[in-house]
C-alpha cells in the first residue's frame, strides 16, 4: 500500500517533465530516421545493382524498426503524462484529508487510520457525549482517507503497469522488426510513410504475401494511403470483430474501475474514458451498418484507437477506377454515430447527380466515386461526456482555433495523394469539397508543404475561411476554386468576415457559385439553401438543391454548367 509518509515525498510533476523529455527525444529520433531514409533514397536515384537493392532493403527494415521504437517511446511518454495527471490530484486530495484531520487535533497513522483526540472538561456526561461525537468524526475522516490512499495506490499500480508494458515493447521492438523482415512477410513502411512508399511496398509483394497480410495483419494495410481501395476495404472490414472485442474489454475494465473507486472518475478521468469508449462502440456499429447497406462501397479508413472519437472514410463507388473522385470533409459537430450515415447518403446522391450530368453532356461512359472523409476530429459542441454547457463552450472554442484543422490537414493531404497513387487512371480528376470548419481543414491540406498535390478542383461551402487568398495558394489553376455561401447560413461563415482564417471566402476572388432557388441548366427547378446544413441535401422536390447541383457539376468536370452567384 501507499503510506502518507511516502506520499509526501512524491513529485508527480516530475513525471510530466519526464514525459515531455521522452516526447522531445522521440521527435529528434524520428527526424533522424527520416533523414537517413531520405539519404538512402537519394543515393538510390542514381545507384543501381545488388548493393543498391541491399541498401534499400536494409533501409526499409531499419525504418520499420525505428517506427516501432518511436511507437513504444510514444507509449512511454503517454504513460508518464497519464500518471502525472492522475497521481497529482489524487495525492493532493489524500494529503488534504490527512492534514485537515491533524489540524483539527485528530491522530493520523501512516496507513490512514484516524483516532479522535481525548477530551476532558470535568463534566463526565458532556465528556462522554463529545468523545462519542469525535469518534464518529474520526470514522468519517478515516472512511475518506483510507479509500483515498487506495486510489493513489491503484493509480500508481496502473502507471507502473503501463510503463512496464511500454518499456517491454521498446525492448522487443528491434527483435520484432528483425523477425518480420527476415521472414516471408516483409515489414511494412513506417506509419508515416508516403503514399508512393506504400504503393511500392504493396507492389513488391507476391500474391501469397498479399493474401497473408490481409488475413493475418490487416492493420498493416487498412489505413495506408496508396494501397488499393478494395484491399483497404477488405482489411478494415475484417477488423470489426477484433475492434469490438477490444472496445468491450476496455469498457468493462473502465466500468469496473469506476465501480470500485469511491471518487468515481474525479481523479482518473475514467468516467470520460468510459463515455468515449462506449461512443466508439456505437461508432463501430454505425460503420458496420453503412458497409452492409452499401455493398459496392469501400471502407478506406477505420480508426477507433488514435483519437477521442472514431474516424473513418467511406467511398461510394470505386475510387481506383473512377474517372472523377470527390472527397467531402465535414465540420462542426460531425461524428460517426450521429452524422456519418448522412454523409455517405449525401456522397451517394452527389455521385448519382454527377453521373447524370455526365450522361447529359454525352460523356456517360465516365465514372464517379464519392468519398465521405472523417479522418480527423472536428470540433464538437455539446456532444461530449461533460454537461452540454461546458461541452458547448469547448466546441465553439475549438471552432475559432486552427488546432483541429492543423491536425487533420496532413492526414487529408496524404489521403488525396493516396487516391492519385492508387488510381488505375493516368490522371484522375479529383475534387476536394470542404464544408464549414472542414473547409479550413481542406484549404490547409491543399497547402501541404509536400512536392505538390493532385487535387484539380475545390469547393468550399459554409466556410469560416481557408487560409488562402487565391488559387495559387492552394496549388490550383486559376478559376478552379469555388465558394458557396447562403444568405441564411449564419455563425460559421461569420468568422470569415473578420479574417480569422485568412481572407473572407465570400468576397474573395474565388469563383462564387449560387445557392439561390431557380432552374438549373438541365431544366430542373431546384430549391435554395436556407441553413448551414442544407448545401448537400435534397430539396422538397427530392432533387438536389442548386448548391448540390453546382457541386455535382464541378465533380463531373463540367464547370461550364455551374450557376454563378
């Protein structure tokens, strides 16, 4: 057990400092690993022969081993930070109970037992009554202090176990990588490998190796940009049962910890962790339903581990063979459980409308795939584990910050690259569609500092800003960035009026498209947009609104058919 004298010597803040140091060293290690691999790749650009091949193979295996080391060190740093955030408040609470008891004259033993002080007033009856009252107070204090010490001990044991597990993984990282690379299943590239590197890895495998990887190691390929969409889909779907079992076990563990803890999740955040775990179980169920309802689709991302909330990407149609591909990135309050099914339905409607317009233009042999991409965590207002007021303040606070967009933009940029690399078309036409806060994420993704991006057209609607003033900032040709903002759409676009995320999109030099009701060039009467969520939705006549028609025309590569504002 943990005693009070031990507790007084503890300095939990030093654990956080150690976690910061480990994370900083890990970043330096990662940069050095990337630099070494880059040097080898540069040398191999002109170096040919067996030695060059051997160097390339060795570089691949070493980078894989380094990736595992980095993952283990990240786990160590996370364990240290969790230990600090849990042990610090729990230590403070236990010591506060003990110090208050001592200040009130009670005797407190090192293991948390509390004894009432003697009291002699000269009045035997009054003394007996007061001593009985003090004894009751001592019992109350002890009933608080002993569980508080038990909580500290439990947190300490969990922290130790987490650190031991991370350290064991660190110790075995090199051995694991060596055994994989030395066998008949080559190790995959590092987790942050480019789409080109992932494609080269997949192309280097024979059919038997590919089959075994999908069957035995689906996590190696399911979320890797540059891998064929059908492979990613099969790998991700095969993980449903495993992910369900993992989440149910975590849910039961957290519920058990809360049931046994006098303070609930106050000092451990187990209550919030339980809420998010249960949410991810609902997310998984929703994804399973979407896959079942769209048998021709492609589940190109399944991530129920790395963030607070689940993340996913689902393609309606086959992006690997499509002539035209759209990727829609959503914004505020979008999550899998409450929103993703609607996103997929809207992607399906967009695909069908784009194909209808292609057929009308005499290009009916061209195909379309539409992707609903939720590969980041948009701000959430009033949909978290706390009360609606505090969660709402947090969500609306997030929506005026760039943090979540900055985190999601590199992932989206990599996804765009992966679509281009995996496509069987020589140059697929790719359109990026960003709604609300997702338009900022999309704009930042198009400004990714890599060697260029494969997106041809971009549409930003209901946007607070995209951190860009013209098409050249986005790597797009002039006239290939479009903005839609409805008069009835308030709050989110208002952020653009003050230049919070760059120039106001609605008054910029980008192409301004109509969201008003009217007749589109195909002769169909279409409703206008009256609120922030209506842009991709059907109107009352079950036809896409003018905004949806415009998006479909851009996705189809028919900009001459759009209706301008």
